[in-house]
């Protein structure tokens, strides 16, 4: 079952965060077990508030990724760029479809 982690956060340094994420994606390109899809959302009602949706093939893949040392380093770097605490929501994907 696909798994999505939603991370809510505030930052005034979004460009720096996006650069870190792009570099991490380049380093992990071609590998297995990492995220299969990422989406970044900006809250229209709250300035500097964002949601990152990160999809994995399964919960187990997400936990393996979470335990990887590179992921810990990236989380630490990203955390230094946020304001306050990040809020994590872990979701099993029950249904997903494109609407045409």
C-alpha cells in the first residue's frame, strides 16, 4: 500500500529549502527505496506556511528511508531553516486517481 507523509512547516527561507531538496533528489536519483513523488504546497491563508507531501511505495520503504543517515542530515539542515516545530502526518493511501 502506498504511503504519504505530510509535513507542515513555516519558513521565511523557502528558496534555501528548495535548493537542499533539489540537491538531495539529485544525489538519490536512480536509487531505490526513496520517495516516489513529492509535492510542495503553499498555504494561501497563512503567510510562510507550507505543506510537503512525500509519497513512498509503502510504509516500510518510508521507514527505511527515514532511518538512512542521509535523511537524518537533510532533516537537520531543513529544520534549521524552519520557524517553530514541523508537524508530521502519516497516511496510508486508500485511493488515488487522476481526474480528466
